[in-house]
């Protein structure tokens, strides 16, 4: 994952898989999301990457790290993550011989 910090006034273009949802977090309010869901967050919001679940969850679910977002601030998340999109396409891809 990488982040791009923007400063100033004006418009910025962002891209996401699916829709983009805006959530306003109050001071101290927390939200935990999959790493692939974050699109943008305001400079007043904080985040940290944390471990999620057990070894079994990581092995069978494929998830080990998530993002904890902490308010106050505005957070923009995407409704569809890249890994889910790739998994959805797999049944329709040609099979190798």
C-alpha cells in the first residue's frame, strides 16, 4: 500500500472499484476496514495497520492485516476491493491446458 498526500484547494480525481462511500468519524471514533477498501482520508483522521484474526484466519481467509481509522475526520472507502474483484473473475477466465 502507498499513500499520496495532497495539500491545497481544488479538485482531485480518485478511482475505485465500485462506489465510494463517505464516512465522517467523530473524535476518537474508530473504524476497521480491509486494506484494499481505503480510498482517501482527511488530514485530521489517523490510521494504523493492525493484525487481524489468528493464524487460522490468515491461512484460510487470506487476511492478516487491516486498517484501523481513528477520527475525527472524513474517510472515503470503496465498496468493492481488488481481491474480491479478481476472485469474481476467475471462473470466467480461460483454463490452461
